[in-house]
C-alpha cells in the first residue's frame, strides 16, 4: 500500500520533517460470532448403512469403534458427531465402490465382510475404521479392477 507523505509545518529556522500518513484507513468491523460447525449426519444415515451392509446395530457399532451406549445416545439426539459421520461416509463410499466393481450390492457387501488376501487376511470393514485403512481397501479394489487377484 502506498503511503502519502505530508510535510509537518516547521517553526521558523527549522527544517520541515516529512511523516508517513496512511493512504486509506481500514474500517473496523463489528465482532460477530462465527457460525457453528455443521452438525454431523442424521442418525438415519447410520441406519441406512446398517441395512445396506446387513449388519446388526451392535455389529456396525463395533466396526465403527462405538459402544452400544453411544449409539443409543446418538439415536436419541438424532445426529452423529462429525468424526462418526466421517466414518459412516467412508464405509458407504467403500460399499459403493465394491458394489460397482463386483457386480451388485450383495457381492460388494460380502466382499467387504470377508477376509481378503490382499489385506493380509484382514476384513475390509475392519481396515476402514481409519482413513489410511480405507485407502488400503480402495487400493485393493483398484488392483482388482485392473485385473489383479483379490
């Protein structure tokens, strides 16, 4: 930003001193509360994923790393937390990839629930609890899509 200079009036016999004056003053905005972080998913999304994966409430809760009491609280509240929502979305994304690649929801669901050699005998849904694990599952699905063995 350029600054204009203005000569300060000097007393007789003294030199004038130039001082910097801001070219434009910034307005101070009134403080506002920041908007709240968006809430997590509706609990119905958890239920929809549970049905699509054909898991019991307790089985899906365990795969997500949640206790039954936590699930019961979320059901009453009607919403999941952001972290829980991320995991539900991750599982749904993997189910969609597997169903598309393997020829249907039933085949995709079975693949996600069964031990896979490409995961050193691990179950894809167990790996998917973390983003890094989900990426390993996605990599295996890509490998299968390119004609490699599961």
